[in-house]
């Protein structure tokens, strides 16, 4: 037997051994038990939109994580209704409860009712013993995908190779093709968890010669499968950050508004090291921890708690990094910031505060007869409209029903109602009382609103039927 | 087949005035400098104009001849071409005044006629009018139509290449065919009197043309002859038609105008005038802003006050009537001085006080990027039109001259320059590299 033949024989033997050790179909069948589909409804003034996401079970209490994009962060938690959890391949819906999102990891948390829990296995059961595996370039990885609802979320397997690992700022793996449904786990050959797939990076396909479109090229987005995943080391240690309330509070707040990245040329000009970068603070918000710490607009943050800000590719990841560092902490925590101001390098000591009430947390009321939703004026509204928080009064128009009386009068979403019938709307309660009085008075034929829109004002005369 | 057309008026051809008018209409060729693409470049345009006097004054549109013009040539009715210069322009009314090179006219023994203004307030809808001009370069084109509306009002902000226009006048509307190139030409009655200066039309629409009324033009011409520019007053109020809100504000009909906008930091704002106030009178003269068509004259009555004058505004606020003393400022355009910095491939426009006010910038520091040249340092660094450059090498950009100095230093000894710019309230840094 020639020597080369011998080598080939050995090689074949080796391949066979690996294949036996990793019986992927069996591993897959076991690991499908940590995946679910989550359906819920987004309730708006005028419609109800069914929404679907995939999730991974993280504990024996039936807690499920969904990717950030599974829940639109602009929506108020009370608009999210009727959470149902489906076990792959089974059309039976189980009741789910939305627990809120964690701003640090970005995961959205849902809990499934007791009776489904025995059918599920937490993903932690498939974590490697000891250190989490860090996949290497070209390594073969596989994950789980779920078919659409019409097919009872039948599970299937996806397989690909790792082509790149990037800091975004979390360690993120990129595979050559889609490797799992977004929110679903990714495994290596041995069946150890290597990460959880993120929302699709927007994989696009050009499809030509679609008859229905006259042969024009159409672009298809694959939202059901993803080729991005967050590495287990950046997932597993933080799974316990289960929100205690739907608003995900407490939320740490610095108040450095509109951070901007810098490119390599700017960093070099500022004599930062090749591994370092910075973020420009566009504005320092009124009464914020940043303001109290003495931060000024146009300061450049170059280090947090003594740690120089790393250089990321692409540049804009630095913004996520800074926000991430703040989100990691809790209100009351101290944070030291090194900033460049002109030719000076300054150390600022901030005590993080609690994020002011967010738009999604603001109270709102829909007036059916008037055809619009009034929303409480919150801190962010004052920032957006460049007014002092103390000057904040009135209400914000959250929604205008098309062709309703206020729409016909020219009211638009995001208008700031300052006066109702010629008298100032002092605050939300005052505005509500007066709008209710108008809406509930069947004799009322018209009313007048003074609104501010992009710095201009308009007086709108609303005719009622 | 022939239709027996009844003679509805005397044919224009028989009017001496009309013949003379035709000899007073000129074609205007303008070479002007533009800074919008990161470089200085020249562009050519064609318009029309009308000679107003024997000493060679020509009235045209501000959008035909602006201070950016570097060369103006006028083609007289006898087809002779003569140079001309800009006497002054007023973009607010879209009018500009030129003067023929009279030395050249005398030297070459050229002759031309001049036109007379008519009274645009005496026009009536349906009256026959003629537009004369150079549509699409077709010189000496006469089109006929009628006055469709004597006081056309345009809602919303109009502009000429970014310059504000139209706040202080209404327009004559006509169905005489108006095409690009007609701009600046006269709209005349059958006796050849100029009752308007053709200014705009809806492209693609059928026969919707607009002209600046002669009575507005007469005042502007007099001002431009006297001072080379028109000085107007500004107090920062924007009136809105009351339409049928009189009842809501407990007002008699045809009384007052609703102030729907007060510019932040303007004289009116500083005096305490508020949005929602009803302006009843200016210096004791009653204001009637019931309909939108009545708003430009109100604006004009404020603008016509001497700069620095103190106006007594009678204001109704709720049940009270009060008087505010408001001292006017000079009206400024939001469009500042422009320039191009070719080594950077960057075109900018100075931030004016009006621009800063409109865009809620803290002050008038900085220059607005109006264009970048692809592949040049500004473009490569990431600057884009709409950015406001606030500092260069950490020095605040307070004037175009300051930027010129920095640019000259860059051109003489190329070295990276640090630019700080604001875009949608976001402050970012850019390095312009040689």
C-alpha cells in the first residue's frame, strides 16, 4: 500500500470518529426544547397588529429572552397585549407575560405559564462546562430556525461557518449564511452553546424575473433567519438581569445628549493612541448628572472610570459602547469621566441619576370624538423642543385619527398643544379635564387649539359634529 | 371654416403706446458666479426686462439678475447688444434694476424706447393684457391673455434660490402664456402701459402666470435708484388671517389680524407680544387681516416703517386691549454671504442672524455648508450640505474672512485642519487633510 493511501485511510477514519461524537440530529432534537415562538398584539388607537418573535428559554421558571427588535421600544408597555408562547411543532398556545426589557443587554423578557414549563429546557443546560467556547474562523456552527405559524413553528436546522468576530461592542459572530432564527441559540459541533442569534443584519437578496412584478428585480429581506449572533460569554453572565417591572427601571442616566463618534483622523489629530477613541457630547441636558458633574457641550469623552474608550470598527459603535457602560450601572453609582475640552484634559465625577420619565411611559388618553390622543409632556419633549423643563406645559399630540375632526383642522402627530380655547393648558391633568369637557358636551360644535410645531405655532379651529 | 370673431377691443397694433412698449422690451443674458458645489463656477441664464427711462434704467426680476452676476448683456429691440450693470436688487419683491452702459450706447449711436407704468390697482379681472419677453430665448415674443386675478396670494414660504420673497406683495395672475425666460418682462395693457413684471408661473400648468404689480414695482424702483437697495423694518410677527375666528376672539368682523407666530428673540418677542394676540392697530391705523390676501399689505406696512422706529401695536389679548411699544430692526435675509474654498472643495454661506433665529442656533457664529466637491478634502472628511461649521482649528468661525485666512494657510502649507460642525443638533469633528 502506498504511503498516500495510508494517509487517506487515516483521514477517513478521523472524519468518521468526529461524526459519531457529534450526532447533530440528536443534539438538535434535544436543543429545540429551549426554543419557542412568541406571538403578541400591538394595540393602537385604530388597529391591532399581530406580531411574532422567536425566543430562547433561560431558566426553569419559563423565562424567555427575545431580541431587542422583537419589541418596538417606542411603544408603551400597555399597548403590548395577548402574549402567547408556542412550542415548536405544536399549535397549542400557552399564556405568556411580558416582563419588560433590560437596557444593558437589550433582551426582552417574557414568561410562559406554568403548565408549559415541563416541556421546556433552559438553554443553560447546553452551555459548555467550564469556559464558554469561542468559535474560530471557518468553524462549522449550527442553529435552530422555526417555520411560520401556519406550519406550527416546525423547527429546522441551519448550518454555516464563522467568518468574522466583531466587537459591536458586544462580541458578535458573523456566519457565511444564516445560522439561526433571531433570538434562537447557535451551537458548535459538540452541541455546546456558542451564542444567541441577533435580529437579522438585514440580509438582502435580489430576486430577478418575478413575473408578478414585470420582471423587475425585487429586494427581499430575510427577517426570519440571521447570520449574526452574540457570543455566549456576552450572553450567559447577564441572563439574570430579568426586569422587575415592564419599564425596565431603574435606568441609569448621565444626560450627555447626542453623542457623536469620531473617525481615525480626528483621533490621531487629538493624539489619542491607535487603540483609543472618543465620543463628542453634542449637548448636556438640563439638571442632568452630566451637568452637575460640570460637563459642557462639545466635551470629548475619552475614558470612563479610568478605562480609555476603545477604538471600534465601524466608528459609530463607540456610541453604543458609552451607552452600554452607563446602562451597566445603577442610579446612584459614581462614574468618573475623562474629557477633552479644547487643549485641556479634565476628570469629571458624576453620580448617575434615574432616567426621567420616557415617552413610552407617559400617560396618554384617546378622545374618540375629537379623533386624537393627548400624551403627557415629558422631559424628552422639552429636550426635543429646546425649552426649559420648567417651561413645560400643555400636552403632546400622540396620534391623530385620519379624517377625524382634529385631523381635518390640521392637527398633526407630535404637535404640542399649548392652549385650549384660548387659555393655557397648564399640565396634563388640566388639559385632560378640559378636553373631556369638550368631548362630553354634545352641544359643542367647535373648539380652538394653539399648537406649536417645529418652533412655529398655529391656531387650529376644530369643528365637531 | 371661419369663426366670425367680434371685435372686442381696439387691436393692440394700432396703439402707439404699444408699439413704443415693444421697442422698450429687452432680452437679458446674465453670467453669474455660483458657489454651490465646493467650487466657483459660472452659469448663464436668460431673462427679459423693460427699459424705464431714457438714461437706460431697466427693470427685471431679482431672479434674473442678482449681485452674483459678473456679466450682464442686454439685447435691445433693434437686436443690438449692450453691456449693463446691476443698480440694485430686492429679492423680497423679486425685482432688480439694471443700467445700460450709456457710454457704449452713445458711442455706437444706439436708440431705444422706454416704457411707462400704468396703475395696477385699476385693473379688473377679465381685462386684456399682453406679456412681452424672451421665453426659452425666443426674443420679442408677445402673448395675450386676461387678468385672471388682481390679488393672488401664495400661502407658505416662497424663495428665489434660498432668498425669501413674496411676503410683502400679492401678485397679478394672468392666463397670457408665460414661460421660462419671460421672467422680468412686462405685463402690459393694450395702451402699452406696464402694469406688472412677469415673475413666475406654474410649470406644467396651463396658463397660470403671475406678475408683480406695477404699483409695488414703482416704489421699489424709486428706492433702488436712490439707495441701490431697499431697507425694510422687521419686528418678528407673522399675521394669519382670522377667517371666521372673529367670534371666538369676540371681535367685530374685519378687525385685526391673528399673530400666529412670533420669532424668538425678535423685537416683538422682547416687547412681550405673544402668539395668539390679535393685532388691532399699528400706530393707531386699524389692521384688517380677515383674509389671507390682506396679509402682505399688513406685513408691508410694518416693513415700510423706518428702521429703528418705535411702533405702537394695539393688541387684544383675551378680554384686554393693550399697547406695546416695539422698536423695529433692519430686515435681514436668512441667506448670508457665500464663498467657495477650492482647496477644501467646500462652499459655504455665512450664518445670518435670521438664519440662526429660524434654525434656533444660539447665535450667528458659523457658516452653513452649501456644497462639497466630490473627492475633495471636505467631502472625504464627511462634511455635507446642511452642516454648520462652528470652529476651525478650535477658533470660532465668526466671519467668512476668518475662514478665508484658514483656507489660505491650508493652501500655502497644507496640514490637517480640525473642523467642528453641527448637524441636526449633533456636534461632530472632521479632519480636512491635504
